[in-house]
C-alpha cells in the first residue's frame, strides 16, 4: 500500500530530480503533481488600464502554457506503478500554494527540489523549500540531487517523541525498498576552553553514552520488527555538527529527522538542529511531522 504524495515542480533541474526521486517511494502511491504559476506584477505607468490588463493576461497564459509543458515532462519521469497521478496548475505564491494544496489533499509527504540557496540568503529572503519545511502540515522531502535509490538512512533522534514519530512514519513503508537505518543520538557535550569539562567525570560520560545507546537500540529494535535493518549509535558533541559529521562518514542517501518547532525571533536567529542539518549537509533531507 502506498502513500499520498504532493510533488511540487517549477521547471528547474532540481525539481526534475525531485520527480525522478518519486521512483524510490512506495509503489501504489497516489501522486498530485503541482506547478504554481507566480505571475509577476507588471508596472507600466504609461499604459492604460485596458492595455495593462491585456498584457497581464498574455503573460499569465504564456506561463500557464509553460507550466503545462513542465507537468507533461515531469510525468515522463514517474514510475508506472503509481495508483494515480493528478496534475494541477495553481496561481499564486509558490510556497503558500504548496502548503494550501498539501492541506487540502491531506498528503502524507511533500516532495520538492532544493534550489540550493545558502543559509544566510534563506533566512533573510526566505525560499520555497525553507518555508515549506517550516510550515508544512505533513512531512517534507527536500531532494538535493539525484536520488535513484535509498539504501541507507541516517535517523537522528533527540527524544522519545522523535523515536515514536520516526517509527510511525517508517511503519507506513514509504520507500520502495526497505533501507538500512542508522538511529543516532547525540549527547550534547562540547569541551569548553576553560577546564569546566573536567567537572564531568569519565564514568558519568560513559553512563550517558550507555543510556543513549540503549535509547537508540530500542528504536532500532522496533524498526527491525517492521522489517528494516537497523542499528543504534550514540556519540557526544554539538548536535548539528555531530550529525553532519556522521552523514559525511557514512554517506546515507537520506537524513530523516523530526522537526522541533521554534517560534518568532528565536527561530529566525537560532534556527533548529533539523534546519541546520538540512542547510549544511549534501544529501537529501526528509523532515517528518
């Protein structure tokens, strides 16, 4: 049994990579393919109202035609065993329309390509992928490059709630083939410049790691019962950096994390571990809700 997916495309190469990535997701899934037409404002003060309206209509018609061509090309990349494929063209702001359609269709997963913006530009100007990740009502897969198969997933978990959310998501068998899952917990510890770290005895550090290994081992055992090959791992360090280092060392095709919501200024200034990992790792990223 498949899942319900919203694939958002814009004609960029990254969005075509996102379309090809549908092939790694469960067979029999229902797919909605969305292209949002964002008509630019046309400001020509010398034109009369009638001419300006005619020009705007011509631009919109041209963009809709291009959107239809994009959708036609996208469908050529899709696997043949999907339960259904619905093509949609909507008018408006891309991020807002993706969120609206995702809520309307009650999808399990939003899939879109990353436009490759750096973290500073994303925070200052916003990007479609960043906004969708932050506000989506469902899980979101950001495809950063070719994703032809998912053999290994890195699953960082911070809490019991993270483990429950990950097990619930993976129990839906969202991938065509069951990948190996590395469940990772980072015990948040960094050695300070001053010798304050010496106040934490080695015995206590070992106990912290042992507890963390038991924690990840229990999650791995539940995933094993679902048919996955899974292992639990625990390390010490700064969470976002340690996750990025594990990703570089083990080269998973996908990092799967649960969002930890922040609000207002704290989210803008500090971000979250999940968003930091999404920005600073090269592999595709799946944020579960």
